[in-house]
């Protein structure tokens, strides 16, 4: 899946909402304390199990969705969770964030930030579950998810504070691990945000271990996420993910974890000109994280007789 950039006006409006939350918190230093955010916004957090109908019914017992009593129709929320394979959701009537206990704990921070994003964007309230005229439209669902992801990224990474810190460091995975510790977020979400804020053509790939793929690995779609900066998407929109992944496999070692390797690779832009990118890949025992940073055009010298 590729990252999507929002329209300028939309991103401006969401940034203003996030800035207000950070101001109301007293302009704290990173990492962000999500408990304080919940207290400020008067949000409640609970957990459910997507594989245990009994536990899920207990959680939904007193909830309402868009004015509909789940007590009378508990299957309303349960069906929505299973239909979209949800791992977390925001229920506006009760201002409640629900997180699936089957989701790995290291992912909880991001999904909670994502649901907080839904809660602070006023035009998302009508798109929450229960309003059929919105939830049946995949385009609307995709748009709201992209907006909530953007809000989560701006909130958890303190907007321009992260941009300033990121651009003060050499573009490398070592810088991403430094920022990951400072902001208290996973290295995966830090890689994503790091790539998106870059003014350089830059890409990030999140995939299986290149030499230790799981049984469900799809060679035709090797990256779980394929993230690019704006300039990368503008200049290298025709790049094939399979082509990049195959080149990564050639320089990566078959190690169990840590740095897997690095190399300078050639990528061709939309005008047919090849460019040098420096790639490096790191395996964190869950995912292989790849960073590709633009270096220069591949200027070949040709002898003329």
C-alpha cells in the first residue's frame, strides 16, 4: 500500500486541530502522553477481542452508535468489526476508543493515536459506524482513514518539531532510530513520518525479511507499505515495487536481525533518466525496514571520437 498526501486545505485544517490539542496540553515535550490526551478530550479507552464474541458483546452492551442502541442490536458493532477486520475504532456517542486485544501491544500506540485523530476531526462524526449512507462508500472510508492517519502522525510526532529534528540529522536509518527513541513511537511509524517530511526524493519500504518470508508472502506485492516523499511520488511515479524489492534482496544478508545491508541502487524517473539512491535495510524482528535516499543523477561519461 502506498501513502497518500491530503489536499493542502485539508491538511491545514487538521494541523490546526492538532495544534490546539498540543497547546491545551501546555505544549509538552516528546514523547506524547496519550493518557493526558484522553483526559483532555474526555475520551475513554477500552479493549475487546475480535475472536471472542462473548467479550465483544459485553463491551458493546451499553454503547450506542449514531443514536442506535447496541443493547438491542449488539450485532451492529460486531458485524462492522468483522466486516472491515477492524483492530480499533472510535465510538463517538460514548467518546470511547476500542482496541482489539489480539493486536500486538507495540501497535497500540499508533492505533490509539489514529482513533484520537477521528475524534478531533469534526466532519468524521457522521462517518462513524451506524450511518449507512457513509459507511457503504469505500471512497469515503478510505478518505477518513487517510485523514485520521495524518492527524495521528502530526499529533504523535509534534508537527514541525519532528520536521526540524529530522532535517537536522543525516538521512539514515540510524537517525530514524534516534528519533524513534525521542518521540516514543515505533521505528516503523517513525520511518513513515521521516520519509513523508523529506524535501528530497526518498522512499521507505516495510516488508517481510527479504530472505525469510512467511508463507502468506506475495511476491507480486512484496511491500506491506511503500512510502514516498512528495518529490519521490512526483518524479518517480512509475517505479515498480517488485523491481525495488528484487534489488534489495541482492544486497541484504540472511541475518536474523539488525542491519541487513546497504547499497547504491539505480532508479529511473518518469522521463527515463536513471538516478542513484542509497539504500539500507534493517530488520527489527517484526518487519524489514528499508530507507532509500536520493544521491544524484547517474551521469555516464561517454568517450567521443
